[in-house]
């Protein structure tokens, strides 16, 4: 190799000494740059040198052109702009001497790329140099063309390159072949011109020419199907023979690397044979014996040997099927897995992933080695091995493989646990033909790495336990035993709380014991202790504490002897800063203390969850929201995700009491609003008698809003949590205490109830006796403060029930006038809003005047979804 100093030393010989005095040499510039201690000093030196080079270019100084180009290349490699010297490259290339051309072509390859227009000016010089009588100048031109050739240059110079493929000197033929590679990549249409010259190179004895010829043929096979067929018919036998001779060749010091003759040529030949054998049985048969010979004779204790074996395996897996040869290739990959080099193991795992689809049984033989790779210290190898194990799992090996993965879960790295737990859960769900095995494996995963799982995983486990009626006792006992030793994983604690709440009574007396179980002794107090421990865990989040409180409420009914202790635990959260816990504490305490007659019905076991619907929704084949709402004779209804139907009045929807996520009431549970309010249903039925229907829930809510009927208001009751503020929270006798209004006001407001439901674009209620053809809608005070009042006057557009007209009236109650009035409104996507200009832009003070603005809202889902409107005023 020639050093950088030697490369640029020879042009100085032609320079007179009087010039050297004025211009620093190339070496001096390098020393000055290396002597800089800061980036600022380096930039100053580079600026000074660039200024000197520009001055020399302006003077057209030919003596220092070569030296200037050397400096520019060095400055370019440091990252500074050197575009001003590109034309100097062309001047050096056009020089007659070899030294100037060498510097010029080197600068051309460094300073210019194929996207720059200046490259068009060098095409003629390249063509002249390709036809030069000096083979070294021809080599310079070929080297430059192979690096920066554009599509236009390829079309112009392709004939010269095709001619040089038959040049007498092997070095020129080698460079011409490499240049041909660049040309057919840039212009694939020219591939047919190079087919015959390329196949002629395959008969070369010179390894340098032969390896470039093989590479050129490989590229031709990729870009042209005609070239592929031609080379397959004419050259396959010769290539197989060349590979066989190379594999059996004696020691050759010229090409020997680690005891292997020319491994680079080995690899290029294998790649070309792979392209020729893929999809062709005859070509594949002709190379089978040679591939088997290469695979068996090549040593795998050297890097070069492993590279050849890897390419040989890829070729075997790509050509047409040969069972014995593929088993040999997979065994080679199995040996790779035992190699110390991480790169070799990684590429072996990648190849085994491809080999599974071809011969899964052969890959299964290396299952133990693959499992060891899952425990590897390298993260990329662990991840790839885990993906391979996941592919290898089938009905026969799922249990031992899952056991190995679960056992490794406890000692695996934290950053790997998420991938590992996800794969384990996917395997268990996919091959869970035995529910007891599914429950066992999922409990192990949850207890060891539950925090890395998504919510749908432990939701799915609860669904499975709910459907396995004969395993309720087994599940709760297994959870209890694991809970005694591990409470670190949040999702595991949640499942344990749910099971203890639902099936805690089965835990006490060892009910539904299986033959594989050992009996355990658990008292009612022990079960309550477990729930209390989960409730008071420092790591427990809000969801876990909520589930623990619900479990305690259910256990209070199942364990009457512990009811008082449970009530004491629950009441500790009545002053909790978290509103949800505070509310649950107060409500549950009231149920335990004052509503024992309904508590057993209230906390009875949940009905069996719909496993099929959950799995369908989990897989994405079933939407989460309800589909099309249906109607019942008693009023509107909405489909729930679990297939149940609930009554949904528009006002309940407006208050989110009729949302899709509200659980549907059971047939024995009575009206859902009464359940929500905690009203004793026997008491309600005594009050309303035979006329008590599902409409009572709506009446109670309308009563609560002071727009219902008086009878409904008098016949409704509520628990003490809804009573007005007293320190002891005494129970209220009826909802009259919540909203005391006169009988006449209730009657007057009741007339607009039917109209109100229609106004909200919900489901129309039953016909009213006082209903007229053009109902009158009440005005609504949408917003009121000490400074502003906003009133909506509502009306329906005749013949268009889906359209609502709103006239907004704004009144300024403050002492300051509002100017630059702007009113904005936002609606959901299913609504269309038309906003007219306001009647003015100034709102007088002290209520002495008002502004009005009209809105028109069209509900595209009229009868399905209740309209919503958000408003914003700016002043």
C-alpha cells in the first residue's frame, strides 16, 4: 500500500523551488491542522488554506494545481466545504500525464457525486481515457466510473466497458466487470448487453477476474429473467465443477486464508448457485452432491470456514427440496448455536426461523440448545431465541416448553420479562385445552411477572375461572397459597381479590377438592386477613384497593361472624382523600350496617361471564361498543357488550347513567337505578304495588331533577348517602327532602318532559295526553354567574325531527360592558352545527340589554345517540 505522504509526494518534483517558498506544502498544512488545540484554531487554519487555494485557482497557477487538490481532499475529509475546487479536478483529468490524472480522478471520486451537474463535463474525458493506450490510465478511468457513474454516463460509456471486458490485461477485465455492476444497477435495460461477456468471465483461471465475473452474473440474474435462464442453462455445470475443484484444491499460498483456499470465491459461487437453483429442480439436483461435500469438508473452527458454511446452508435452504441435505444444513446451524461467537449464534437463529417452515421436525431436535439461548446474556440472542421457541411450540411439546419458560421467568432480566411473559401467555392461551393447566400456568406467570402484562390478560383469566364451575374451589385455594408467598405483582393481587370475594366461602371448608390437591386449613379470619393485607399494601394502586373493598363487602355476607370486623376495616376509608375509596367506604358501610336484608342478594356471585364474546372482542372480531340499539314495548333500549338489553331514557344517557359500560341488571335484581341508589326493592314494590315497572328508575331520576310526577316523587326512597348534609348523615325519608318543590310546580314542569327527551334527540317517550302537534319546549339557562347569563330558547324545525333550532340570549350582569363579543360552540362528530352571526358585538352592563345568536344543530344519528353541545364565549 502507498502511504498518504507517498501518494502526494511525486508532483513536487516538477515544481521550482521559488514557488515552494511562497506556498506551504501539503505536509506543512497537515502538521498545522494537527497542532491545533481547539476547533476554532483548526477552522482558522482551514480558512487560511482555502483562501490561498482560491487565490491560486484565480491565478490559474498550474504548478500548484496538484498540491491544491491534495489539500482540498484532506480538507473535505475533515468535513469542510470544498465545492469551489471541483473544476480543478476536471482540469487535472484533462492533463496528459498519469500523475495529474491520478490526483484528478481521486479528487473527482471524493469531491463530486453523481447528483451534481459538473459530472456531465467529465464524460468526454472518461471516454478518451477508456480508449487510452496506457492501461494504467484506463484503470484510473474504470475506477472512477465504477464509483460515480450516473444513468446518463452508463448509457454513453456502456460500449467501452463491454469492450474492456475482453481486454488482454486481467486487472483491466476485473475493473471492467466491477464497472459493469454499477452500470446494470443504474440502467437495468443494459443487462442483456453484458450477458455473453459476463459468462465468458466464468471460464477465467485468474481468481480476481473470476470472482468479479461471478458477482456480475449474480447481479444479472437479479435484474433480468432472460439472463437468469441463459446462465442457468449454459453455466450451471461449469460453476458446480469450479466449486468442487475449489473445495478439493490443495494448499495455495496465494489464495489461502486460515487453511481454506479463497473463501471469498467460495461464498460468491454459493450465492450464484443459490440464484440458479431456486425454483429449478434440475439445477438443484446437479449441485446437491457438491453442496454436501462443501458442507461436510469445511472446518467450522475458523471464521472463514463458518462464513462458507453459513452461505452453504442458505443455498441448501433456498434450492429445491432435498430432505437429507436440509437435515444436514439444520445440523450445521445446531452446531453454530454452540459457538462462542454471538454473531454466529444470532445468524444461526435467524436461519432456523426460516428453516422451521421447511422442516420443523429437524429443527425440533435442537430444541434444548435453542432453549439455552433464551437464557443467554446477549439481549438480541435472547429475543431471537424466544421467537424461535414460540414458533416451535405445538400440541406435543407445549407443556415442557412452557415449564422451561416459566421457570426461567423468575431469574430473567427485567428488560426481557415483558417479551417473555407476553409469549408465555400467548402460548398458554393458544394451547389451553385443559382449563386447570391454563389456570396453573397463568397463576405462575401472574405471581412472578404480572406487572409486565396487559389488563386483558388477567381479565381473560377471570373469565376462564368464572366459566370453570368445577374449578372455583381449586382456583381460590391456589391463589390463596400463592398469595401467602408473593404479593409483589399487582395484577396477581387483583385476581386474588376477585376470587376471594366471589369464592371465599369455598376456601374455608375445602369445598370441591380435587385429587391432585392437598387440603389446607383456612379460617374465615384468615381470608379477611388476606384481603386486608392487600388493601393496606403500600404498593396497591386504586384499582386493587377498590377490588379489595368489594371483596370485603362480599365476604361480610358470606362470613357473618366477621361482618363487624369487616365493617371496621371498611369504615377506615370514609375520610380517604381519594373520592372513589371514600364513596365505596360510606356506601358499603351503610349496606353492612343498615341493609342486611338485601345484602345477600346484592353481593351474590356474579353470573358466568361470556367467554366467547370476550375472546371475540379480544381478537378484534367483535366491537367493544354496542351495535344497533333495539326498542322494547316499554321504551327505548340499548344493546350492551355482553348481549344484554337495558332501558335507556335520554335523561339517563345525558347523566351517563345509561352508558354502555353500565352493567346490565339481572332478572332478580330489579330496576338498575334502584340498585344504583340502594333502594330496597321489597319496600319499593310495597309502595308502588302492581304498577311498579322499569319506568320507576326514570321517574325517580326525574323526581330528583324536580321535573317528574308527584306520585313518583312521593313513592321513591333512597339510602342515607343521598341525604342532605348532617354530621351523622341521617337517612332521608324520600326524595322530597332532596328537592322540595310545590305540587303545582311539578305539574307545570311535567308537561315538558316528553318534549325535553325529543329535544335531546334521544328516544321519544310514550305519548302524553297533553301532547300537541307543535310542542312548546322550555327555555334553558345554560350558564349563569355573577357576570353573565346565557339562555337557550329551543324549537324544532317542522318536518325535520333531527334538526334543533337554538336561540342563545346573552345578558351582562356585571357593571362593565363587554366588547368584541365572540360566541363559539363545539359538537361531536355525528352532529352538524350552523352558527349565525350575533346581533351585535357589545354587551351592555347591568342587564340593560342583551345579544342574541341563532344556532342550528342536525343530528345525523337521530334516534340512536343523544346530542351534545359544548360552548365557549370570548370577550
